[in-house]
C-alpha cells in the first residue's frame, strides 16, 4: 500500500522542495520522508501516539531497539544510482529531522500549542482515514491539516481505500472505509488542486486487515 517509487518521483522532479516538510501521522515510521532528505532544510515528524513518537526518537538518537530502516535507504539510494553509498542518504536525513511533535488532526491547529509558520509541503500517509470515524470528520481533519500549508504549498496524500479495519501486531484498529472519488472530492473541497493522481486496485484480506485500493495524490493549495 506504500508507494515508494511514486513518492520518489515527486521529489526527483525537483518541484517538491522548500524550507520545511511536515509529516502528519507518521506513526513509528520514517519511510515516507527518506526521499525528501535532500530537498528540505527541515523535516518535522508528528503523531498522536506517544509510543509512535518514542520510536521515531529512538531512530533519531540511534538508540538500541530502534527500527532498522536500512532497506529503505538502500532502495531509495538505488533509485538515485548510488546504492553503494546508501549510508550517505541516512546521514543526510537524520540531522534534517529536527523535531518529533504531538499531533491531533481533530484540532483546528493539529500541532496546538505549537504554531508553525505556513509550511511548504505536508505529507500524510494512511492517517486521516485511520483517525476519523466518519466522512465529516475526515473532511474536517483534512481541513485542519491543510490550514498548516501555505498558499501554493503542496500536499502529498497517500490513502488506503475501502478499509474498515487493519491490524498492527495483535491490535485491531478501526478505519474509515472511503472511496477514491471521496478522497479526491475531499481534497478539492478543501481548496486544493489535484496535480498528480495515482491509484491502484491492490487489496488485502489478510486476517483482520481489509482494504481495496490505494491512492497517491499530489495537490497544491490555492
Ligand atoms: C495506519 S497508521 C499510518 C502510519 C504511517 N503514516 C504509515 O503510512 O505507515 C495511522 C497513524 O495515524 C495516527 N493517528 C491516529 N489518530 C490520529 C489523530 N487524531 N491525529 C494524528 N494522528 C493520528 C496513528 O497514531 C497512526 O500512527
């Protein structure tokens, strides 16, 4: 469901760059920001869950027990034609991630009490449908996230479609089953133009994880 080559293609185009990249609902992960390392002065990771933020901090501090992301660095370095030197990419990314912040997409300012200057680029993957129980909440959560973006700023949205629930370890999480068109319409209704759109019909019905389709959208705030 994660689309590394798509995300890479956005960054390698050279158009998705700036002072700050904000990742909303990163979970315990850094994979979506790895290809952005060279294109921003600063990257901020965020999540609602303290344990996910702890995992991010562990990786940043090179702590024991940190998740090993080497394969992702190797993958993106290979796309760069620089696989043998994949550790360079890791060394570029780590100091760019200057903060890991609490975030709640239900809040008007999801980073409250922190006030950021309007952001160049926001990336969010599988977060809004996971956080929201109905479509009104999904619309409002996206509105709250987009409020952090400057006019002309870009949103990279990776969405999981038609997913009522998913499993992490032994925990089952509820999710909002949403269609491709509903995602696109919500993006447009929140004042963004869709620039690029990829979708597929990949699906899963493994145990308690069910989804049918994914979408990757690059959109620009008017
Ligand atoms: C399915 S995970 C996606 C994690 C990661 N972005 C990825 O693509 O692998 C959903 C994430 O949304 C976060 N989340 C849930 N409710 C949230 C909320 N109200 N505000 C911000 N993040 C939230 C969860 O803590 C979790 O890390």
